[in-house]
């Protein structure tokens, strides 16, 4: 069986970080301080060149409250936490290994219940952070943590060192040392060493920890070791490349496959020296066949070139003609027809797109002359796995690099012996092999040495070559090395792969994507689906978790179904209502007038109202109602012009209502006096009567200390007077006036202390009386307006097309765009001088002349120009620089470039890029929706898959298939992409009626899919619609991560302003539909880029119906 050998060149010879004693800190009264270390039990097991360290530490909480304890533990290179337990109810409870996100969520949730959880996570620099809660006041909390690491070689000996620099009194300290120990030195103050069988130990009470523990292993550094656990055998083999191989030479290559990086990095690289390396190489080889592939967004094969006598002029000429722009998609490389004895990647080796699995037959070298310190890990691993390496062209000598490409370095090519995996560490000619195999293998371990892929020598080792040791320690070491390699291979994915999770759970390890957590209650293991480590509890867990999960997921699924039904129900109800247009501007005045007329009618008789302006106000209200109902008759621009003119007339006449003159009759007239008077009622007064006379006729103010403010309501307006003011007494009253005496606690808005209003003309207002100044006894305001703010138009009068009929529904599989799509506004980006480039006869060459210095603005305009010239490949290369500005794969930047491609009409290019997002981040919720857009909204597969992904983030277990299909069908209506009924087993019959044809629909997609897309739309009535609410004028706005949607069924004519915001820099793809869902639907697409300042920025304007 052929085994994978991974050479890690940087591990040997590096000074090992020593294990350290942790300290636990808490935050009390806003300040962080360390808790007292009450006891320490340290156990060290030396097995050959490795040590397993297990610390049990107890910290005392001297504060008066529950605390969250936290400590960090720096570990030596290559080590990882493999043992973690927490004291729960007086006993140590082992930890479970799960995904980091699941562990953190469970910890934070349980912590709020004051129940014991503990968690261990890994951070950069191989530092492990532990959190424990609660640490009870005036109590100690114990935690156990263990790890395996390699001993350091000092003067030909393998040495373990553990420093104690606490210099504080500790109540109880025990140190135990076991295993292959030649010599041990305990801290001087620990007392006399004792020995029990193979264990050396010291125990002390109330001792100051200082000095260090030092242990020397019996094993010689060059000795190989072997250990067994069950049916698995683990080895640590120390060997060297044989002299016979060192004296041999690699065969001279007959073929070379050259992959040339055509990205914008060409302007950063030392192209001259790269060519010098090739020149030296071909002169040494003399005759060789070279296959050239230029790597930009594609891997374009340029053909085979024959180099004879070192002459490579034709190949050199072809390379000199390469244009450098955008990124290099190394993931497009395929060795199917391009394998060779030597494979050279010439470029910076940075990955901006996912790299597929590559299987070259030859030796891969990477010639890097850029400013990058190292290429990205997958390319580095590819070179190492084939016997090649990364050459720093800037620093190394030309002749030496050419020589090494030909002769190569000797290496261990393969390890055989029924090994599942092997891990090789190399330093010069020395080799270390760490691996595992089955005990039933029939032969020894076979080592194949040579150059590149060429085997020169085969050696076989028997079990006698190994010293026997504890297999558990070797098992943990192998598992740590295996984890490190798995994480290297997982470089292009986001989040833990199932393989890493399974490995960490099997070997009880912590990784960047996993964590250890201790839970106190069995039900928490079920709730968060975290298997308990104890065998008896694990058996019980496996018996119950299925039914518990089905119950929980069923509840969650039903909640998702219910939520989707409510959402569609709300949208359906919204769609049935008629909302105001710009007449909304009249509503505040209309409500005030309506309340005024209602209040007058409730206190005056018809005869008394005849002397007032009551009919003037009623007439104006009728004019408003006629205006509202008249908008349904607007069918043309002329109709609209007349309606708008009438709106302005009604608005103007409404503004003049409060100044309407009132004629005082010669006979008596009526006024109303209420509030804090002795006999509140409607009274009659003679011509010329004053405010003071009216109050006296109503019995006077019953308490002068609190009734010191008087309001006169007239013509739906109000004036307030203080009873001690000189203007109070002579105020003349007129027919229909309403007087209210108020307490001093009332201010401008006339609110009483308990929140009720004394204003008889405000919604739900309560009249003030002498019987109750805190709570009124009688309602005096209009409770609901008669103006049709929300009319159910199913009975007729809307734009349904049929009075009393069902909604107009069409089954649409996408809308063909007619004509050229123009953005509403230009994409916002940093300013740049683009005239020289765009006015050039050859835009592409003018862009290349900028040598990678073009601003984002230039790039976008150049790409647009190239699309207009039907040169999509070059346009894509320009846009690819958006996600090639920094090293590493950025899904956000890839999506931003795809959005620009969609806006510029290149759906195919966008879809190719979005498909790579699926590779880089399989959990991306929005990618199928984006691909659906890129493919012109015609891909049923992408539409369905987007809905599946959206639901999967809410529900992971689907027991009720029909309900699942219902929810999927409802969500499909958001896309206006209704499936055939047979595809959904008849489950969509009801939901077929849920496509909502609308005058305007705006959909925005954000490159930051993990954040909510914030959209605000301001309509012509200056009413704003924001996410997850319906505006007063009927604008429906909804949002979820990465997506926002605005709809208005019957839009008012005028200008709609769009604003977008984000807490991080984001690129928005904006789609503006008019007459959405109707035969005359139009669609405009453009891109807006916003800074991540959390502020809203202008993002376009839509002029509708003008």
C-alpha cells in the first residue's frame, strides 16, 4: 500500500516552548485579578522522547459572588489539549469534543442558568483558553487538563522542564513522575522525593512554588520506539537517507511543464531573474520538450516547445507576450495532458480561488519572486509531496536553482507496511517517521528512498529495530500530527470538515474548529446534541437522542412552518389593503379635523352647530375622501396631472381651515366648558362674552391651586392661557368654542401624570373632570378615523382586475430582458482618472500600461468598456483583481466581483465565479440565489436549492415531508419561480396564488452574507420604509442575512430614493423592477459599494409614473 509522506521542514531544531503553570483570573468590580491557587497535582509520564503532562489545579474564589474563571495555557509546538475535566458536584467530569460553535453556544446558554459548564478552545500561537462557570464565592473549583509534547534535546539528552514561577503559598502540592526516567530533579522546596514502583513523587503542604521540575529520559535521541494500543501499532522511527542514495543522482528530465502566473503579480515579481533561471536551466538540459500553460482565470495551454541546444527563443518570445492582470486561478490547473518530469509553477503562488486536488506525476517546484514570504499552504504541500520545493527567486542564486531543479534533493519517497498514515519530519539527511499500522501486517516496514518520484533504494525494517514504550502516548502524538496535516489540507474550506471533527472526537483533541466542553446535566447533552464521554451515559444518550432530536426538530420544524405561514399570511393581508399615496400628507390634518368635528357634534346640538364653521370642516373632509377614492381612476399621465393638482388645492385649503372666520350672531350662542370646573357642561352666552364669564357660568374653577391653565379649542386649533395672565380675562369667545380647564402638570402635549391625554381631540384622549384629575371618566376623542387608510379591495375598487375575484396569478419561469439594462446610478467607488484609459484606442493595452496601479474606479469602467467590446475574458480578468488584492480566499470579494459581472450582463462569468464560492464555503446560504440571478432567473435547480439552503439553516431534520414541501413552495414564491404541482406532490395548490404583482419591487443582495442587508426606501410622500415593517404608505420591506426586499403594490407617482448601509464594507447588487409579475415587467440591475461605517448612503433614485 502506497502511503502519503509529508515533509515538515521546520519542526526539528526549533526551540520547544516549555509547559507553564496556568493562572485563573476573574473580573470583579470591573477589574481583573488572579484567583488564589489552592492546590496542584502534576503528573508527568515520560515515554521515550515524549511526555504526557496532566495538571489538576484548584483555584479559590475569595470574592462574594459567582465568578467566571478564565485561564490561558500556552503549549509547546505541535502539542494540543488531549485531556480536560471539570469538578462537578465534587467529582471530576470528563469533557466532550464537538464543533467550536456548538460548544460556545451551549456554554453561553447554560452559563446563564448558573449551571456548571466548562470549555476549552484553541487560539493563535497554540494558546488554549479555558472558561469555567460558576466558581462559587468562598469556594474552590478544580479543573484537570492534559497534553502530550516532545522533549527537547539538550547535550545529547532528551530533557523535560516545567518551570514554577508562582512564588506564592500553595496549600497542597503533589508532583508525580513515571515512565522512562533516568534522572529527575524536583523543585528545591518540595521536600524529600518518594518512590512507589515506577513512580517518583513528592507531596508538600503550604509550600511556595519556585524553581522548576526537570526530567531526563532514558531513551537516546536517535533511538526508534514502538507502542501498541489494541490492534493498532504506533511507531516513531529515527533514520537517515542512506549514503548510497546520497551518492546517486536523479535522472536528467526529458520534459518540463511550465505553468506561468499571468496575474497582476507580474508587476511585483522579478521577471528578469525568473527568465534567467529558465535560461540557466535550459542551457544545462540542452535538449528538452517544454509544455507552456498560461494561468489567469483559466489555465490556457499554449502548446509544446522544443528546446534544442539550450535555445528556447520561441518559448521566451511567447512568455514575453503575456499580459499581466487580475488573479491566477490555480484551481483551473489540470495535469491530464500536461504532466512532465519537472513541473514548474512560476509566480507568487497566492490562492484567491479554491484549489482542486492535483495529482502530478513529476516533481513540482514553485519559483516565487514576489514579495510574499511563502506561497499558500496547498501549493506548498504540493511541492513537498512530490519532492520539490519553493524557491525564493529573489534571494537564491540562479545557477543553484537551475541545478536543483535538475538534480533534486534526496528524499524518502514512500513508506509501506499497512500504514494508515505516516508523518515525516526532516532535517538535512535525518528523518523522523511517525505512523500507525495494524498488528496483522505480514512484513516489516518498507522505506523507499530516491529523488523526486524515482526510487533508488528500498529498505525493510523489522520490529526488532524499535524500543517498546507506552502506546497511548504515541497514539496521542500521532493523532496530533494527523490533525495538523488535516488542517493543512482543509485550508480552502470555512468551518470544520466532518473528517476533522470525527478525528478530534476519536482522539479527544482540540483544534481551531473544535472545542472541549463539560456539561453537568444529561438533558443538556440531549438538548445540544453533545455525546457524553462516560460509557454508561453514552449508551443512554444513544438510546434517547434519536427520539429527543426528532421531538426537538419537529418542534423547530413546526416553528419554521408556522413562521413561514405567518410571514406569507402577513404579506397576503398586506397585499389586500389599499394604502395612501401622497395624500398621506393630508392625514395628520384630516385626523385633527375629524376629531374636532366629532367632538363638536358630541357636545352641541344641530341648532347650536348652525352658528359655527362645522359644515366648512365637514366639506373639506369630503373633499379629502373624494381625492382618495379618485386615485383609482387615474389611468393616464393627464389623469395623474389633474389628480396631483387637486391634491395641492385640497392641501392648501386645509392649511387655511384654522383661520376660517366665525360670525358672531346677535342672539345667544353656545360654548362647551369642561375640565376642572364645578359644573362642566354646554352653556349659552351673550354676544361679546369672555372666557372668564364662561368659566364663572360653569361654576368656576373648583380648585385654584391646580386649575391654573385654560385651553380654548376653536377651528381645530388650540390656545392655552394661564389664569394669572393679563390676557386670560378679556379673551372673547365665539360660537362652537370648547374650553378646558387643566391642571398644572399638563404641558404642551397635555399629558396627565398617568399618561392619559386631556386633549379632547387626540386619539383615545380622556376628558378631564373635577371628579378625577388622574383618570378621566369619559372618552372625548375619535377612536378610529373614517378615512380609508387600509381598505380590503377584494370586494372591488383595487387593481385586481376583477371585483371580488382572486388575485391575478401567472406561472413564470423568469422574465426575458428587453433591450439593454442600464444602471439607475453609476457604481460608487473611489475617484480615479479614467479618461486616458477609456479614450485610448486600445483600452486593454492602456489598462496594462498602468501596471497594476489602476484604482477600483478605473477597473470597473475598463471592465464595462471591454464588455461593450465583446471581450468578456479580459473584462473578467480586470474584475478578478477585486478579489486578488490580498492573499487568501475572500468569499466576500469573489461575490462582489460576481455582482459586477451580473450588472454588466456577464451572467456566465458570474456563475463560474459563484460556483467556486460553493467550493470555498459549502455552507453559504445565498450562493444558489446569486447563481439563479446570474443565469437570468431561469434555473429551477438553483431556485429550489436556494430555498433548501435557506430552510436548512433553520431546520436540519425533516420528518414531515409534505409540510417541508409546503414551506419550500411558499419560499419559492419569493422568487416568482413557481414549480409545477407534480414536482411538489400537489402541495403548492394553495400557494400558487401567492405571487404578488406589484408596481415596484427592489431586491438587494449584499456581498456580506453573514450580515443583514440594510435597505431604506423613501417614497414621494417622504415616508420611509425600513426592514421588517410596512410603511404608512404601503411599502413592504423585509430582510434576512445578505438579502433585502422592498415592494409596493400600487406605487404613488414620483421619485423613490434608495439608501444602503453596512457595518462592514459591502458590495450590493441592486435589482429594480417595475410592474413586477406583470406582462410589462422591466428590470434594471446595478451595483453600489458602501463603506463599513454603519451609516446609510445614497444608492439610487427611481422615477415612477412621471
